[in-house]
C-alpha cells in the first residue's frame, strides 16, 4: 500500500484517479480548493478510511508524508482558466514549486499533469514530444500554456539539480463522466446542448480537429507512467490519436442522442489551435504497451448516459 497525494483530486480527471488508486488498495489524500470542481465527485469516497480530503489551494505549501504525488491542480477548460488568468499562472507555477519541494523533502515521486497546450497551435502534425511548440506568450491562452510550460521547466530542473524523481505527461483532450455541467469544453457542451434540444455551438467553421481520449484510458496511462523506472522522466504524450473535426463530433453527438438540435456557428476564439493529434509511439514503448482502448462512440455513449442523469438531478 502506498500513500498517494492527488492535487486537483476533486476534479474531473482527479476524481477518477483517486477512485482507481483507492481500488488498487492505496491510501489517497485528495487536495483541492474546489475552484472548478465540486465535492459531489468525491463524496462517494468519503466513507473509505483510506481516503482523506484536504480543502486547500495548491499555491500554499502543504506537508504530508507521501510516497507519490500526482500534481493535477489547475483549471483546464479555457472558460475556467481565463476567468482569473493570474491565478491560473500561480496555480501552475507555485503549485509545481510546492509539490516539487514536498517531493524533495519526503523523497516522493512526483508526476506533473502537463498538457498538449504546450504545443500551442502546432505547426508539426501529429505532435511528438520533441516538438517545442508554437505558443503565443501574450495571448488569452498563455496563462495556461505558459504556466504549464514553466511547470515542465521546474520539474526538469528539480530533477537535474536536486535529483527529485519526476514524471511529466502531456494530456491531450480528455472527456468522460463527471465533467462539470458548466465545464465549457466541447464534448460536454455538445452533449448537454443536444440533450436539452438547444443549438449546438460550433466555434469557427468546425474544421478544426482534436483527438479525444476517454478518461479511463488516461488514468491507466498516468498510473503506468508513475510505475516506470526513475530514469524515465518523460515528457510523454497521453492521448488518443484518432482525430476528428468539431463538425464530425457534433454529428456523432446528434446521432447518439437522437437530438433534433440545430448546429449554429459562432466566432472562433483567439489562438484556438487548428489541429491537435498526439503521436503516442513513446507511450507505447515506455508504458508497457499502453494505448487507448475506448473508441469515441463508446466513450460518448457512457458520457451521454452520465449527463442524462446529471441533468435530471438539476
Ligand atoms: N468548441 C466549439 N464549441 C464549443 C466549445 C468548444 O466548437 O461549444 C471548439 C473550440 O473552439 C476548440 C475545440 O472545440 O476548437 C475544443 O475546445 P475545448 O474548449 O474543448 O478544448 P481545447 O482543445 O481548445 O483546449
């Protein structure tokens, strides 16, 4: 049994990770300030004596004797991380410093949830880990992109300078049950709009692409990354390489929900990446043949079922 700290543990991905770690017999400390998440997602774990919730902001130091740290804390949806951009930068940068400091003190392994956003609006397609990216440092996405890029630099340098055992994963678009109703990202928006019979809002012409990963596949990849030998630090892409346009996604959601919603076109936000697809050769090689298993259709069906229930409870 390991004692594992998950920052952002009450979030969409964090709650799935906490659940998997508990199911595998570990003790889990979930640290979250509930800025873009809610207690609902972790209430089912509260009865478990191996689970502990700490309501705290990751920008403040935290101390606990732990074996492993998964640093997930940061709003990840553009609408949430752009509400308070300074706070977003602080969360990524100070959160990384605090968790790296903790890992150093207690000799824990620490995994950083980095992002495909470090590639910005990529000119190399699909994206390999060697690509340095194409990020606008002063655009509306920079608080997230540059915050996460700085966190990667902090991780690499704590490893080089202080021998902290680090792991960096770059997470590509992920969806699934337990996304917030107000998440604002494309999969949850389209499903909720379709279920409510509201217009499906495509930003731009809908020809921009993303590659959508079901949350269970991601959680499996994260845990495998944590288990790799200490000399493998990453970064490694974790995502589903099957690429779709937003128009294709909207059509799939309409078909699976049987909704009569109309598609409407709204302006494309600034610096919106036109394409995104992970090259996952490195993950396949280093993570014990890990690869995503859940096809978009199956993942969407599960997510639609979740949102049907969530909307009824509203
Ligand atoms: N998008 C859209 N309609 C929405 C929400 C998002 O067309 O209601 C588009 C968005 O402009 C982007 C893509 O879907 O091109 C993915 O957006 P999301 O916010 O999910 O994540 P991103 O990959 O941009 O961080």
